[in-house]
């Protein structure tokens, strides 16, 4: 187990380096791919929604089995493979454009396949972090990771918008592919040993392992409420993702560089939120901050719906900033609670169950957003997404309204029926 600050550990610094680099590239591609679809391929709102939906469909298809497999396998090799796979997939987009063969169908296919790699990476990463920093340092470790990753969210969209205007959206994706290669190299250099729980597949079938993980989340009122709240929040984000670029470029009349600047300005609060999370957790309470972070910032995030061309574009920045701040504080504290409450032997299954509940609604929300965008326009669709954002903190509030600190939870809440030690 880690002792002292996680920053003193070489392996944690490597982990931070890789994640910061790949996050920087991811934020660039978050601008490049939608703009490629909208500006180059002239995609409709439904097609943009289809691209967004395909990127998360894998969670619904293989999320639960992936969690069970990752509780059987060493996680670091899986993380490296996920990075390499995404690098190759993203690199195929500029290659296709060079051959004049790029289509919306390819963007959907790349998003779908990269989504499969992301499932294994996201579930494995959340389960791997405690092996590097120790469970007593997960809040500090998660905050540090998100703080440095947020630097990519600040610079990435702005640089992405500029690069799109200079060299084209497809070529920019070569940059993103390279960042995943860097992440894979840093993961390969980590020396921390994982504790692998040997599972006899003949005596413990995959279905039984999946069921155990789902049951753990379902019985634990805290983990269950967090999963529901995260699912609602992500559903709202999915609806908005289908029309956000169209709203910024067509409704507000912003250029690609301007869109990048707007997104970067809104994302600047992610860094502030990540840096403030440990302090806010101590000030407000490690349990109370989970729902309070969404309840305070959710209404402010809806200001973007009121934005108009000209000076009122600032409302998009304010709304994005408020939403990003609340989401990052919520993400860090909720993931840290899950890592602390769950036994090591089934952490990947619990993470996978939660991620499936969170991401399973994303394809539906993205398709719903695309359909609504075609029918009623971008602005009303963004207003509909706000309903889910406002409802998100309610389940966690009901579960934790009388609890200030995670340590105040009854013992059965901290580890309900964990099963025999392994």
C-alpha cells in the first residue's frame, strides 16, 4: 500500500504522464470528429447522434463480461492493448480521407470499435489505480489524475479547433493516435505489482461472477444511487452531444477555432474542480459532496440554452463552466467512494456494472438527441437534456442526505455480503 503522497511514487507519475497525454489528444479528437462529420461530410443531427451512440454501445454489449474478465486477468496489459487499438483505429480516418474513401459509416465503425477498447480501458483503469497508489490514497490519486487530464481539456479544444482550420479535421486525428501510443509506453514502464485473484473458471462460471458484481451494486444503496445518478447525468449529456456542435456552429455561427476556444474556456473549470475536490470533500463531507456538487451546478449549466449570437455567447461558457465543475467534483468523489467500498477481488465487476448503468443509456440518449434535433432543432433539444441534468442528484441525495462522511456509513453499507475472502 502506498505511503505518503502518491506523487512521490515513480509509477504514479508515469500513470499521470500517460493519462495527461492521451486526454489531451482525446479532447482534440472530441472537436475534430464532430466537426469532420458536420463540416466535411455534412452530417445531419441524426448522423452525428449515431456517431456518438456508436462510441458507447460497447458498454451495453460487453461491459458486464469485461468486468468479470478483468477480475481474472492482470489489468495493465489490457490497458496497454486498449491504447494501441485506439491509436490504430483513429489513424485509419486520415488514411481513408487521403484515399478519398472517408464516410459517415467509417466514423460510426471507428467509434464503435474504439468503444470496445474503451470499455476494457475504463473499467480496468479504475480498478488498476488502487494497485498503484493504495486504497487510502484513491481520492488524492483520482484528483491528481483528473487535475492533469483537465489540462488537456483546457488546451485540447482550442488547439483542436485551430488545427482543424489549418490542416483539416481528419489529419488532426493522427495527433490523437500518437497520444495513445505515449500512454501505452508509460503504462508499459510501470513496475507496481498487481494482486491477481485466481478464479477457477470451471467452478465459478462467468455468469455467476457477473451476477455477483451486479448484486453487490444492487444491494448497496450508496453504489446503487450513484449508478442511477450517473446514468441520468450521462443520458442528458448524450442528448446534448448530438446537437451541441450543430448549435455552436450553425445556431450561434461560431467558426471552428471559436468553438475550440469556447469549449476550452468552459473546460478550464475542470482543472479548478479537480484541484479543489479534496478540500471541498473535507469542508463539506466526503459523502455529502457527491450529491451537493450536482445539485448546485446543475441549474447553472442550463444557461447555455439561452445563448444567442454575439455577446450572449458568453452564456455557453458560463453554463459549460458550471456543469464541468460540478461533474468533475462528482466524478472524483463518486469513483473514490466506489474504490473504497468495494472488495479488491470484485472491483472490476463492480466498476463494470456501474459503467454499464452509466453508459448503457448513452446510445439511446444520443439517438434521441439526434431525432429531436431533426424534429424541433438544437436549442429545444438542449433544453430537454437539462431535465435529466436537474434530476441526476436526487437519488444520491435520498441515499446520503443524513450522512456527512463515508466513514459514517454503517458497516453493512461499506461491504455488504462481500463473500468469502480470497
